[in-house]
């Protein structure tokens, strides 16, 4: 039987390939994104590709891969597996080579060696407006007049605006068309297809590219786009209007039916006709502003559009306003509480510490009140501030303070956790306003001024608030004995025994389980059994 000595079969990693170096069989190098193994002893030439493609090859691929090289660069040595970005396309090199020289007048790019590359990924590269004397690449996008074009052939654009993109039209593909409004027609302007201008009372669209000399002389290059109107901007009480004049008033555009002055469009249907309807967003509603038909305002999370002119007529008055859409408005509030006292954790003896608390949105900021660092505290002592003392409820909005260091036995530094309520008393809330109270968020269903009686948790008939998101049921447990269970009842408070007492179904509780309180922890177990600690619920 033949013998194989596995110790003689080995590869020797030599790192990156380099020129003028002696390599022997089984040497392994990295070049580009690939690894190669030497199959013939040799001294490397100045170009790896020469050794690799020799009639008697000196290297063989041992593992394939890619190597990202960033943007394509001229006069750069690229190896098989190199990946570059050129324009909007990513290419991978199939053949090692040195890239072309990117210089005038030809500006040779990657296209000069395109057969040595394969497309790896494609996209578009937005270049903005077409410009003269620019090197454009395949998949470049430009805007020219009212059109957007996609480059299909790499080239250098025409040298003058007069020649325009049309000089290289075959090198571009129409990507999308549109209009470009250029205002009043002018002389000595290079106009492009789909440019739109105003001349007299008409609006014209360009049908052929040209440099303007006189409108009558260039009339063959234009078509009427809108006939017979003269736009006069916003309506003004002191302006004389002629038939065909158009004005904006509120969110609408009106066209004059008669020669008139001082005839308000919304009050003079014999003089004005609605030309287009629309919206004019005016921001938040104010009692100090006058509103016109088509004006849009925002109150809370809801927007309204004016259907009649008005002043100091607040939405949702349906004589003047129509609800446009509903939304939500997360309200923000900042309130501060000074020298708030908390409760120590069981077994801790510190006293006298007080804290300044600021709540903004749902975040607490807590600091030790000046002059109230207290005494008798130790590091890691825990102090709880009730959420009910800082505008919320307990335990959902409690602050848990941990003493991180003391000075003597006085509190020095602290950390804290807690989640703030954002509802505040005495604030005007609008439909769509959202607040957090306790662990849940609520959305206002009626405009009102907040007070204890209409606070979200007290609004039992949902006259002012609807529940938006429900917080954790566990945060509804407030005192010893509270329990949450599911069925046809909500959270229910059940009486339970003293520490160590086991309560059974025979004591008047549900038939499916026993309840017990051991060291202030509720336990649940099967009917008729004692409840060991491992059955904690």
C-alpha cells in the first residue's frame, strides 16, 4: 500500500503579492479580491497579470473574492475582483489592467476598458441641470427644460448653450417630461421644449428649442397653453380688474366676469367666477386673524378649511369651517416641584432629604434640593417619590431614587428612574390633543379646560378623553391586596391573609385556586394544597 506523508502537503501564506520577489510552489498570496497559489517557482515580474497569463502559468486561483476600491480612478492598477463605483454603476474587474488617463481632450474613463469590467450593481446618478463641457457617464440623470434625460452613452457635452443637449440627442433617453414656468417671455433667451412663458394675457408652451429674438418672429416655436387670462396675484380692494383677470382670494382662484373694482370675490358672484379651488395653509388658528374661503388652519391635531369669510369664529363652527382631516397632537408640558419628600425603602433610616423635580413630556429631571441633603443615608439607599405628589399617579409615575454616594451621611449624588405623566391641570385641550396619565395615553374628544373632574382617569363617561394606548396592567396595582385577572371583570382587589396565612377556596374565594400572602408576596396554588415559595405568581 502506498504511503502519504501529510506533513509534506502544506501551503505557505506570503501576504499581498509584490513584484521582484522569489516565490516557490505552494506559496499563497492575495492579489485584488482573490487568493492565488504558486504552481511554478519563479521571481515575480512587475505585473502580476503577466505571470498569471503566461504560456506556462505561475499561479492558480485558490479562493475567489472581491475587494472594494471606492470610486474609479485613472492611471490605477486594478486586479481581478476589484470593485469600483463609476457614475451610478458599480463594476467588478474581470481582467487585471491599468486604467485609462482621464485628461483633455478625450477624458477617457472606465469606458476605455469596459471589456475588462462587469456590471456589479446599477442605479441612477442625479446631476441636476444639464451643463456645457461636462463629462457625462452612463445612467447620469439631468434636467433640460421641462424634460429629464438619462445618459445612455458616455460623452462630453456640447461646448455652448446654443448647441444645447440637442447636439448629443442620441446619447440621451427621455426619462420623464414636465413643464418649466419661466415667467414673462424675454428676448435673447435660450428656450427649450416644454418651457412655459406668459406673454400678454396668454400662457405659451415651447415646442422647439430656440434662442428668442422677437415673439412674433418666433411664434412658430410656441403653442398657446392657457388662453385669455391675466393673473393679477391676490385680490386687492383698490385695483381695477378687467374681464379675464385672475386673482387669488384665500385658497381659491377667481376669474373676472366683468370690469370691476372693490367687488370682493366671495361676495360678488356677478363679477367673479371660481376658476380653481384649493387651500391656503395659515398655520394655527388665531382669534386675531381674518380668514377667507379656502384658508386652512390647525387646532390641536385637526385641520379645518374655511367655507365662509370670518373673524374670531373658532372651528369647529360648521357655519364657517369644514373639518379637513383629523390627527393627533402630542402635547408638551413642563412643570417643576420643589423640595419633594420621598419614602425610604424598608430597613433604611435616613431622613430629611428632599428633591427638586422637573417633568417635561414624560421625562423626569431630579436633583437634591439645596440645604436638604438629609442625614443617616448610606450608598445604595433607595428613596421613592410618589407619582401622586408630582402630577401623576402611583405607582405608574413614581420616581425611584438610588443614592450613589454620600458626604458623611448626607446624600451627595443620585440616579433615578421613572416615567412622567404629561397631563396638566388648567390647560386648554383641543380635539386630537394627546396626553399621558399614569401608564396610558389618552386623546381628547372635546375641547375643554382641564380640571380634576375631567382628568382622564375621572372621565368615566368618556366625555372628554378616549383611551389611545393602554399601559401595563401591573401599574394599576396600588395597595397590598390588589390583583389583576381576566374574565368578565376588570382589575379586582381581593382581601388576603396576613403573612404566612394560606387562604383556600373554603374561605370564600374562587374554586380554581388558593391565594396566600407570604412576606408581602401573593402566591397561587391548586385547590386544597399548601403554597410553597416556588409557586410564586
